[in-house]
C-alpha cells in the first residue's frame, strides 16, 4: 500500500529551489573562470577553457553578470510577490529556536549520523541524557544553521557583485571594488561549503532521500514527516 503523503512544498517554492541551484552552478563555474590569479585558482586550465567557450574574457564576464542579475532579480521578485505567504513565514521559522531542545538535537543527531543509533543509546545512557532525537518543526536546527547564513550570504554576494559590476562605469571607487572582490570571493566560498553539506544531508545521508524527492513532487511520506518534522506535522494535522 502506498504510504500517505503530506504536502510540503508549493510548485513555486520547488521552482525557486531549482532556479537557485541552476544559477549557483552556472555562476560558480563562470566565476571560477574569471579568476586568473594562479594562487587562488584551483583549476589552472579552467579560465582558458571557458574563455574559448564564451569567445573571450569580456563575454565570460558579461555572461556571469547577466546570470547574477537574473539570479538576484528572480529572488527579489519572488520576495515581493510572496512576502506574506512564503518569505515572512520562512524567516520566522528559521529564527525560531528552542535552545535546550535544539542543542540536544545537535548532539543526538550528530552521534546518530556518525556512530549509529546503537552507540547513541550507549553514550546517552553513560552521560545521562535521552537517546531520543528531539522533535523538530518544518526545518530542523541543522537546516536553520545553514539557512540563516545562506540568506545573509546571498545578500552579500549580490551586493558585492553589483559593486564589482559598477567598477566598469567608474561609479564605484577602487578601494570599494577591491573590498567587494575579497568579500564576494570569501562569501561564495563559505556559502558553497555549506551547500555541499546541504546536498549531502538532503540527498545522500541515510534516511533523508524523501526530502530530496519532495523537491520534485512537493510531498513527503507521513512516516518521514513524523520521524523528522513531527512538530510541523502536528500543526498540519491541526489545520
């Protein structure tokens, strides 16, 4: 029998998820192609490969800038259109923290993922805490820890990218552009590191595949929701 499904994502939120993923891949690849400093370039031949594909560095930069504007503009438009229905609830959710519960979740979930449920039980008994992983809402605390810096990081990436683009017009001063380049580079690296963990947790980690599938279907099995997001499921059941 097919397990009961719980609606979790709207079509628009699914579209925005893959919109973000697609543009991140393109912007990351083209951004790496724009780095000509060999001390910072992890792939020494990549800039030349992309310049050959795009017909020169100027075209590569233009493609990167157009993609960046489209990415930032898409999220700005989404934020305006879905401010009350999606954005405000999202911000409220990721900043809602129950310190005792969420701290215990980080400990128990971390032990469970690295050592397994059996060792979690052994360690919990030895140190006198419950081996039960605390219930979570729509997002677990791990997702919140990633979401908050990702949101602010995205804003910083967009803002610094705009400043860098203005360097071609002479509007932005040299020192400001130099700082923007550094901030842009570092922020992209930090957010990308978080994205790698996000991808692993959502698609590769044991038991998390329903979350990945839900980004296509919009639904998750009820038993998955009960196990991973019980507080959210309880709210859904009440409504």
